C-alpha cells in the first residue's frame, strides 16, 4: 500500500490540505495528517485553518518522526495558506525531512504559497519547473526563479506544484494518478463526477 503524509500548520488553506487527504484515501493510499504547528492534544495536535476550522491531526510531527524515523512515505504534501506555509517553513525538522524525501526519490507536492515559501527554502526546486500562488514566486531562492511557470499546475518528475485553491482538485487527482495509477485515477475521477 502506498503512503502519504500531509503536513498541517495553523493557517493552512482548507481545500488545499483536505483535497489530497480525501482523494488519496479514496484511492486506497494510507494518508497521515501530521501537525507541525498547532495546539498540543494528547500525542497529536489541533491545527486551525485559515477559515478558523479546527482539525485534529493523526499525529504531531514529533510523533511522526519517532514512529517512522528514517522511513519516508511515498509522497509528502505541503498545503498552502499564507500563514500556514510560513509556519511550515519555520520548522527545520520538516524542511530536512522534505529534502530526505526528495533525495530518496519520493513524490514531493506543494500548493499555493508552499512551493515558494516552504520548498523555496530547500534544494528541491533546483533545476525544476514549478508554480505557486501568483506573485509569491519571489519568496523562493532567486536561483529557482528560472524554473517558475505561471501555469495553474506543473508536474516535473517527482515534483508536483499548483497555484492555489481553484486547482486543489486537479492537484489532488494528479497525486492519485501518480501514486495509484490510471485505473484508480479514472475510478476516483468518475465517482466524483456522478450526481
């Protein structure tokens, strides 16, 4: 079974974070919601979205690191939301983990502000095509700007990036296609289109 971790911090954008969780779970991927910055709650935490929706995570980042150690899921996902992306970007443990995932050939995905604000602090965008929320590209390292595209959605090898909430479904479905294959992609897509 394929695995994915979605990293949440206070100020995350609801649809950008929950679409990958929802669609990947529908596709049979084991998804962990991981709280990076929020309110401690038992072995996990409560993280509050940009629209003031509190969510209980499956685990905190500390618990995640203790549980999985050096094992890395097949996919790591950073949602956007201006404040949420900043909160993720301030966590050195997360940034190091994302780089380890990249070095291990795992799928790294980010949407909205996160490609520039979070991944832009790592080596991941080097030599890659990528996109982010309009006018946020300057938040990345200057040497990454040559790879920036104003497309809504970009996949370049193991890097998947998208501009914002309006592309959240397409972003999530691309992760389904890569992790679960074309047959499951069609099944999840078709079931979401039925009324």
